[in-house]
């Protein structure tokens, strides 16, 4: 269960920003959206709104980058550069490290793991655990010094070997996993439930969907998911066959064809078909059907729905954490709402999967059952650094019955209307397009 993520000095993000899944205090609407593990609680969904260029994608990409670093850093070479991409619009920040920290729950333990790094080295790294008492340090690293406490579960011999083997550009946690340190393996298994999707380019997700298709249980779930989206498809078929080099294009360079033939030897290719009903001359349904290639004739929205079905259903079945940028791209608002509701409803999300997504779909502010603390905004401050805040943070000050009082945003407020009115910020400040058109017309007249 994910509780919190912090990031600083990464792309458009200067000072530390926080995405929190911890429920806001004293907020009583949609209590079913809170999931529980032991004594800890978290929200099942977080939405992120903001203008183009506001930094929404950078927040989500930072989460994905931490996951990638944890999984691959110890497996790269000693000369591999770290993916250092600092905030560049404030003097001196290119010399500051990027910082990530994530808090999560495994069993009855809350962990807090973080690091700071630049292009060539991990400057700091830390791991803390809280079980019954106070939070205790498991290891703390600064430069080339790694201090490991006796509370870090695992063989002392293996831990000592990990300390010696950890390179300056690799994570100690990842090195511990490679050397089979018990607690590190448990944490790496938790990170294995992370999944990041670019909603504008979902073609790669089709591979996971097809792999899950081989499992009969997942196959039925994928079919049910697609059926719930009302795509007018009565069935889906996936055919596979061994890769045949003769199917590669004739005009492909020989060197590329040779390389692909080597890489794909022994692999299988697949084709997805959509089955539709045939109608009589009078327009009434018959028992006949017609199948065509999904990629050739289905809409962009239907293609994306199939691509997403695998990752969405895997997360729901395994209690995963799914991160989707531009969730609504190519999808009808009702299809987007349907996907979100799958994570909000206990019946479809019995294993407490979590979803965080960035979107411009303001319909969700009115029609989804999102709590105020599940609606976040991203916008840039006066020095063009991204800042994140939640709708539950809003406080209004005013006079009431002769007294100056403050009050929170009400749960029944028309949030979509207020967002468009600019009351929450995080909207684009557009220029005068009429003036641009008039200037263009004047230039044409001069010509």
C-alpha cells in the first residue's frame, strides 16, 4: 500500500513536492474510498489536474523513475550515468541533487525509503521501518559510507558483501536484493507491483494484455472489462504463431532484418481479432458474425481500451499501483469514468489496488465519486517550478453572522464549475486569440 511520494529538483519540480495517499483528517465523504492495511489507511485513487506544461507528467514520471532505478541500478555498469535531470530555471540548482522518497506498507510494517543523486553518484540513500514502536533506521548512506543497523533483516555475511559490492552509481537496496538479503527482497517484491503507462502511447501495454490472455481467468476478465465499455464487440480472439522472418518487409535493410531475425528467433507473434454481429437486410441481428483485425478497423479508443485492459486488470487482481498519464486520451468520458470506478468500488477492487492518474477530463470532478483529498492540482509558481496541492487543502475566509470565519470546500460543491472559474488555480492563462486573428488579417491585407 502506497502512502506518500516526495520529489525535489527533477525537471520542472524545484522544491520538494508531495503526492499523498493519506486521507485528510475529518473528511467524511466517500469513506469507502479509504483502504486499510493493519493500522494504516490510504486512498485508493488520486487524480491530478493542471494546465499543459504545469508539471503533471513530471510528477508521475518521477514515480516511475524511482521504480526503474530500484530495479536496474545494480545491474548496470560502473560507467553508466544516472538519469539526472534537475530543475534548470534557478541559479545553482543544476548543482543540487535530485531527491526521491517513498513511504509504503508491507504487512504490518511502514517503510520510508529515499535517495539523493546526481549524474555520477548516489549521494545519500536511506531506509527506515516502523512497526510497533518508533521508526528505526535500517540503513543510512552518505557518499561511500553505508551504515547498516542490526535491525535490517538478512544474513550479516550477505549484508556485508552488499556494502562492499555497492558502486557509487548503484543503489544499496538493489545490491542487497541481488545478494539475497531477506528484507531487501521483500521490498523489491513490493516495487514489482508498480506500473506506469503513457496514456497517449499505449501500444506497448498490448504485450502485457496478450500475455495475460494466455491465462483463462484473465481472458474472461479482459472480455468482461471490454464488454462493460459498450464497444459493440461480441467477442475477442487472439491467435499466435511462431515468428517467421519471411514476414518482415522486403524493403527492410538486410542488417536490420538479420538483427531482428536473431532477436525474435523462437518468439511468437500474435494477432488480435474483434468479432462483430452481422445484421439482416432489414437491420435485425442474425446469428452470423464477422471478425476483423483489431488494429485495422477498430477505433483509437477501442484500441486503447484493449491495451489498458491487461495492466488495469493485473493491478486489480494483484493489489498493484497503476500510474497513468493522460488517462482520458482517445477515450469517451464514460469509458474513463468506468476505469476509475473499477478502482473505487470494493467489489471490483477487493485487493486494494491504487490508481494515480493525470487528466484534463473535468467531467470527473462532477460525476466520479472522488473525495476532495483525491483531487490534486499541479501548477507552476512565480519562478516556473511545479507545485502540488489538494482540493482538501482549500480554506475560504469570510464574514458570517458578523464573525470572521474560515471553512473548507463543501463536498457537494460544483467542483467542475469552480475549477473552470479559476477558483482552484491550475488552469491555463490564455492570450487574446482575437487580437492574434486581427493582426494576421492586417498582415494579409498589407501583402
